C-alpha cells in the first residue's frame, strides 16, 4: 500500500512541475517579448527624436542663411541707393548714361535679374532686362507685384526723412537696422517667384538735398532659380534643395514656407534631410533576435543598446551644434558664431581691445563664370585655409557668406602691424590657387579694418564701420586695406575727385 501511495504521489507531483516549467518558459518568453518590444519602442522614439531635432536644426540653419541672403542684397543695393551721386544724377537730374551704368553694374556684379527705378506717382523710369536697361515711363500697375515693397520702402523713407537746410535728407544708416530703411520680401515677377529689395535713393554725405514729396525707389530682384538655390546651398550643402511654388509643406518636414509681400502663401523651400536617410533598424533587429535566443545576456544587451543610442544622440547633437556654428563649405566660423564672439569681445571693452578685418574677394565671380561653381568652392576652401594659417590663434576667421570673410583679431591693434598683417592676407590670397582641372585661379582681396574701442564699442557700430572701410577699399582700386578711422578724410577726397571726373566727362 505504501508503494502504491508513493506511485500515486509521483503521478500527482509530475503535472505541477511540468506546469511550473512551462510557466517559467512562458514568463521568460513574455519577458523577452516585453524587452524586445521595449527596445523596439525605445529605438523608434530615439529615431523620431533624433530626426525631429536634426530637421529643426536644419530649418534654423536655412532661415539664418536666407536672412543672410536678404542682408547681402541690401548691402549690394546700398552702393547705388545710398550715394550723393545717385541723388544728383537720378533725382535732381536724370542722367541716362549714369542710370544705365549703375543698373548694369548691379546685373554684372551681383546677377540681379530685374532692376527698376520708380518715381513718385508709381511711374517706372528705368527697367533692366539682364544687361539691357530700358529707359521708359510706364505705370507700375502693369507689374503690380512690386507695389507692396515699393509702398513699404516709401513708408520707411517718410519715417526716416529729416529736414536740413535747403531740403530734406535721411537719417544715418549706421544707427538703423536694415529692416528700418529697406523693404525685403518675396514677390512674383512675370509669373516667376523672386526675392526683391526696395529702398529709397538717399544721399550719404548730406552734401546734396532731397526734394519734398515721395522718394525715388530703387528695386532689385533675383529669381528663385537654380542659380539662387545653388548660392544658398553653397552655405548649407543640403541634398535636393528646391523651391515648390504654391506648396505648403507639412510643419515637421525639412522645408521653409514663405509668403509674398502681400502676406499670401507663395511656396516652400524643400530639401532631403540628412536624418531621413539614416536608420537604426538594421542594427536593432539583429540584437533583438540575439536577445530572444540568449536570455542570459538580456540585461547586458539592453545596457549596450541604450549606450549605443545615447552615444548616437550625443554624436548627432555635437554634429548639429557644429553645423549651427560653422560654415559647411570652408569649415570656418559662420555668422552666428562670429556674432556671439563679437558680442563677447565688445562686453570686454575697453580692457581687451581688438580689431575687425572685413574681407571681400575680388574677381571671384569671374572664377565661377569661367571655371564653374566647383572651382569657386575650391577657391573658398583655399582662401579659408590661407587666412587661418596667417591669423593662427590670434583671432577668429569667419565666413559670412559668398565671398565675404571677417576676422576678429586680438593679437594687436596698432596701425603698423595691422597694415603688415593685411598685406600678408592680400599676398596670400593673390597667390595662384590650383584647381581640379589642372588650371589655376587668380583672385584678389579688399580689406576694411576697424579697431575697438577706438572706432566704437557696439557690434552693430563696429561692423558698419568695417563695412564702410571695405566698401571704400573696393571702390578705390581693390587689392588694398582701408582703415575706418581714415574714411571720413579719404572719402571727402574721393568725392571731390569724383565730382572733378564728372565735370570733365560732361565737358
């Protein structure tokens, strides 16, 4: 009987042990499934977060680059609109040869597709078609797309107009931000989207006055075509950068939506994000399979994968921070980083003086026209390296966009050594630059120099002074350096010489 009891006991005990074993396997399977699902979910969330952060950084970078393009167009147009000679030869008298020369210069030097001169009553006095300037007298309402910018430019002029003996003038631009004296926006011209600037023609020295009434407006426009997209992308290196007319892209997509000057939807700049081309799934899935087979290494596998994800996110963040503060083509600091360093430097004044060396390449456009944009990229990289080699640890070299560079130099601020340093920079840039096709490119360099605190103590004031010095350097022979503190005296001599030349030409 005892033996039978033992056999019964064994038969009764076996099912519970089998049930526990199955339950253990089931729990292990559930644990593996939950862990795998959790890992997949973490991977998905991390991938989504990384993509969203990368796209957000790209959108900020594009917006910053587009703002740079707008400010650059304003600076280019100022060379005609902010000039006593323009007031004298366009407003006071209408010199056909002068008008054609200035409009042709805007097309030749900066590739503007359209340039218009618009008088009061919305009458178009001159209009360019590439290199041809048509002197006309037609109503602006034939091309109404310009009207919103023209009206805004007039309103800005009236808010900045000041009375002086003999007539009117305009407040000094050095105390104004570009949006306070120039209208910039997207418009449609000949059924083509374009980026345009409009600003009044005003004197720069108050040696000639403006008449009463509405101003004469200068309008310049560039079509949003392959050339503009290529110029923008030269600072971004985005993939498949395009402009889609009448398309409103999704908010989270790699795009930048714009409206025209009337506030109506115009379209979207769109590109392929770097984040969308990457995926962590090829590495996640094999790990999930391994974890399913090797329960013993589950904890190690999860920790290892989380570590990988964290490193990936940190690397992505480091890369995004680097892209946000550096020019992608040259590797130099970009405008955002330069502005931060400049603000910090001005905060340290007057204890720590410094100099700003504003540089612009001469004959760079001819390199692009002759050898192509790839050669232009090679030239930009070579110039960046040569400038960095010369400046060394004494300052920060930055590329503001296009062929424009700026240096914040702390090594010394005395005129003699800054002159020698500028000569070294000019000599280095003028040296032939080898191109990939076996040829060489030869360019020049014009420099404007301002020292702080001698010439100012605010970022805006110093940059305006450096820009004036650079402009003077380019207008008076190029391939040289001009100091901001000499500009008033030198500019007075330049204006006197220009008036003598004009009198001689008229004779």
